[in-house]
């Protein structure tokens, strides 16, 4: 795959004879492959009429589901570069993105999901894109502005092939599309299987319990790429949950999959949740392809072994995860963006730290630079969280570092625990597993650990809670037992 047009050509070839290539969950329409191709070519004609040509950057504005899929493929049919923006983005956010990256054209949906194309007035200097670029992935930047990642068609195709081979996903497998198609996870696990081999999509408009029940109860062989919070919600659905019929593969990515969540889902439905780890800059990295699919249940933070075609090694004292793969992106755009040193050809240095065991399994331990300095000794908060999560009665935990006049920093643990769990019990057990300097100086019981919509711990929120508690001079909510 050298150009984005090659992606469209692949899709057109595999989709032409596919029945029910795309289906909407909840009694929605079924779309034959030829109908999707017709919609794509119609949208591509609109872009041509607006003046979009090879290499032009096209903003995909307010699109999701089928319109987003059609928009992506239409841009690729014109050999252009797609810039998808979250469907929920506010007008000011959209304007900031188009100015920052200099998009010359836009595709948006009007009444009845009909797409319309328009040329955008020139604002900003735009960005230099590498030859063969197919999409700019957007991620959060440290400055508050979106960070762009330039991804070639060849990178998308390599990522798709590695995922298909490593996860054993075939052309007849129906992918349940709950995660956004525009995210790196959605591009790799939903869009590319369809483009490369015609794997059908079952679109779920929102993760509502009744729609998920219907989607997960399909008779056809079904694959469900989700995020941890979805599996947690499904494990705790009231009533009968859903009936497992064709569901054969559950994949969790986007945030750490906790042991309790994976175990609860398997106990209820009899299907393992397999951990998957990747990054927007390099696509999929590791996957739990073990026979039992129980890596996440056995070891907190374990995300399986490297996908085919991916090499993983650890660098430095912290054990920073470094990835070599044909799916590694060209780099950040604009090229002067901070962090460009993370790329070196087909090698990418992530911001994650981990351990590799003798069998090649990767266990994530935290973020590079997130170590807490306790009296001159470095502590990884994830190590303390894992030790807490191994204690019976502890349902969830998050550990953060806070300023300490005597030690520089000290550790505070926030945790969700069952009745009867006391600070003394926790500390007695932690002393068996951790050195004294790694022990939390304060333990706070909370009803829930704040997380974002992908299930990642909202550490800034926890820090604000802890700091607010200290400012008000409140005593920790910790029974002494």
C-alpha cells in the first residue's frame, strides 16, 4: 500500500460481492458492499467538484458510524489525506484543528446523513505531509492543542495485517463497532479488517445496554473490540445480561484491563477478555493470544506478547517500551512538535514502562517520568497499585505522589474496598510485598476511582481530591481496625 488510493482499491475489490457488509444494530438497515461503494464514489465526486485533489487534506467534521466510514474511503478514493475530528467536538475545537493543520476541504453530514463537501478558506500555514499519507490521527498534546500523527497508507495496512494475523480475525468475522472508527483502535481493528479482507461491521450507535445485548447475541461469528469500562458494565448488567451465541473473541484496549473486570466478565459469560496494547504512533503492539486468554486475570497489567511483525524491547532504568514495526507512523505534524525524538525510522519509543518475562509477555508498570521520588528513591505508583489489587477485598486502587516537606514526595493510595477491610490489614500485607519506602503514607477509602470514558484513571482528579483534603485539614477516611 503506497498511497491512500491503494486503500480504497483494496476495499473496492473485497467489498463488491459482500452481502451485509455494514449493518446498523437496533433494527437498522443492512448495506451490501456495492451500496457502500456507491456511497463512497458519490462522496468522492463531491470532493472532486469542490476541487480536492491528490494529497489534499480533508477535514471529516462531525461524522461517525457509516458517514465517517464513507468519508474516510471517499478521501482515499481521491488519493487525499483524511483528518477526522471527534463527532462531539465543539465548533471552537474544530476551528482550532483546521487552522492548526491547514485543512483545505471539509466533508460533513447534512440532513439524513447526506454528505456535502466544501472548500475551506485558507487559514494558517498548514503542515508538510509525507508522501503516501492517508490520515492524520489526533491525540491530546501536553500544551492543550491537539497533536497530529502523520500515518501513511502502508502503515495502516501493516497494522491491519498484524492485527488480523495475531488475533486470528477472518473475513467472515463480524466486528462489533462500538469504539469510534476515527480512533487509532477503531482504524486498526474495525476499518482495516474491512478494507483488507471485507470483515463486516455491525454499527452500534451508542453503548446502550439494549443495543449491546443485541449486538453481542448475534448468531454469526462475532468479534468485540471494547474498552475496559464496557466489559465492567457488561459484567454487572442487571438481569440475564446477553446470550452468548456467535461471540468468539473479546478484545480490550485503550486503558489497563483490571484483573477483577476480566475475571467477572468470564465468570458471567464464559468468554475471556483478551488484553490488547497499542499506541496511536505505532498501531498494535501486543495481544494476549494465549490458549486460555487469561493473561489479564493472572497478572495485573499483563498485555500479552508482541503481535506478528512487531519487536518490543525495554530501554533504560525505567524499562521504557520501544517498538519496531512497519506500522510505526512517519512522525508528528507539524514536524517541529515536541516529542519527535521518539521516532527513528520504523522504531518508536513509547511513554510507557513495563517488564518482559522469559516467555515474551509484557506487563505495563506505568509511564516514563511518572516515578515518585520518595526521599531520593524512585517508586513506580503502578507497582504499589498492583500490590494493593492483590489483597482480598480490594476492588480498585490508584496511587499518586504528593509533595512532602520531609521526603520530597510521599505516596497516597485511594482505594475501593469491601466492608471490614482496615488500614492495619492493608499495611500488614503490603509490608510483605514492598520495601518500606514504597508504602503509602496515607490511605483514603473512596466509593469509586475517578476514570475517564476509556477507563483510564483520572490522576489529576485524584490529586485535586487529595490536595483539597489536605487544604481543608481533613482526616483520612481510614478505619484503624
